């Protein structure tokens, strides 16, 4: 059994000026928000959900991106509303958010 039920990686990669990257789309703020939301819901820690920072996930043209393991579901997002939908639907209820999948 895995240490975490779900492991969520947010790409925070910063590329050279002029190049598309997740960091230019508030990915650090969204990762911090998701982590705090997991804590507030009591879903953070062993056997639950881990929200992590990641370097380049090599999908910048579709970014910002995050990936949920072990489900291997990749998402893009725009704002906290999208992050809330991923949390509430996928991480809490087990139903991936089709409109945000990449």
C-alpha cells in the first residue's frame, strides 16, 4: 500500500523570459492554496493526500499543469475555482474533472 492515497504534483518550473512556463501562471500560489485546503479538510498526511511542488513536468504548452498519482491524471487549471473542483471532485469523491484533463 502506498504511503499516500493520492500524490499531487504541481509544476512550478520557471523558464527563460519569453518562454511559456507554469510559474508564469501563478502555479506556486495555486500549489500553496491546494496544500492549505487539504489541511483544512483534514486530508493531509499519511494515508491521505500529499500536495507537492515539482520541477518541470515537460507539458508547459498545456500549462499550468498538475498531475495526480497513482491515478495518472493530468490537469490544467486557471484559478482557485478549478483547484477546488479538482479537490472536491477527484481527490474527495474519486471522480476526475473531465473539462480540466489534458
